[in-house]
């Protein structure tokens, strides 16, 4: 047997072709090859778990079932793969995991950007966020329903502070509130700060989701995040004319100054637009300034 050495001179044992072929079969959905590997009796529990992660990720129900029946386990590592590739999963696989003890409130860790609060040229560092709920990773409605019925808490948040409704708003590709309605039916709270997620830059269904939330009675003046300030600040500074109109008509205060906003500073929406225009970052600035000046704060009776 030959040894390979890395730059630190640590010996690396070559991969056993048998186990590598087994994992390839789990990932590609080759059931006969998986059955052959199981029948050999060579697979350890650890190898079964590795195969389970791959088969679960790729949604191979038959293989997942066979691996469980052979001794594969529900672990934090295998559970992480249950949402499936791109958040799509076979509900029957979710049921298999739940029946074997998977916690519907299971969490994972992820790398996230640490918000930049200065104009320094230093690269924005990454930090690991521990304890992020797995629930928002699921996009299949049947899977989400299974987890909620099993006790998943739609209001649970990880260190990032984003609830399941917030993720659903930001990830929506179509003008559809079915997923949001499902969360709400299982106790998800409609909080003003959800508007902050709806108006963020690069949200595909920004106008649709903002209208949905406003129609539910959320107050745009009670919403705030330390990145953009109020929803009106964000919509105005990013040049979203229709959102600005929508928020103003809902009573958003055009002269509000946020307690904090590390992107815009402590300024009014109009001042935020002017600052962005000076940098060439708000093409609709003139139209938005006109809207802001034409409205006055509304008092709710």
C-alpha cells in the first residue's frame, strides 16, 4: 500500500474502493449496488450513516428505507440532509426520519456574513451561526406540514434572528402565500418586522409580500432593522417606487429617523435617497423624493 502525504506530512490512507462505490451508489440511486453492499456485511454503522446522508439528500426513498432497516441512524449529520437538495424532499422520507426519532425542531450551523458597519476595506468576515432551525430549509408544503404537525415551532429562531415566515417571504419565487398561510395556521406570529424582509433588495416577490403583510394589518412604523432602518427607508433608498407608494398609503412616516441604520445612518427617508443619488445608486430618486414630500405622517385613530 502506498501512502500519500499532504503538505504537513500527515499520512493519508487511500480510500477503500468498496466504500467509495457504496456511497456513489447511494448518491446515484443504484439500488442493486446498494443491496449488494449491504449483503456483503462489510458496512459499518458509520458507513451506513454516510450512505443515508447521500440517499436522503437525493430523495431516494427505497434506498433510505433499506439503509434504515440495516441499521443507519438518525443523527444531527443525517438529519441535516432531510430537507433535500434545494429544499425539496419526498414527504415519505421525512416521515421515516420522524418515526425514528428525528426532532422536528432540529437545528444546524451555517456560515454567515458579519454585517459591515464601517467603510473599511477589510474583507467582511464570516462567522458560524449555531442553532439555526432546519424547518425553514424545507420548501415542500407536505414536508412542512408533517413537521408542524409533529411539533415544529414556526416562531423558533436561530442566532440570525429570522423566523420561518421571514425566510418564506424572502425565498418566494411566485406570488403565492400558501406556505405563509400554513405557518400562520400553526401559530406563526405576524410581526411588523416581517415587512423589513419583504422590502429588502433582490426579493423576487417584494411588492406581493408587502401587500400581503399590510393587508394583514402590520404597521410599517413599528418595523425596524439595524441594517436599513424602517421599511420605508429601505424601499426609498433602493429605488422601489411602488413599494414607497404602498408604504406611504399604509401610513408610513416619511420623516422618521431610525435609532440605527449602519447602511444609511440616522437620516430621514428623503435624506437617505439624496445620499444614494450622490453616489449614483438610486435611479428613481427624483420620483421617490416627490412622493415623500407629497405625503405627511398619518395618525391612526
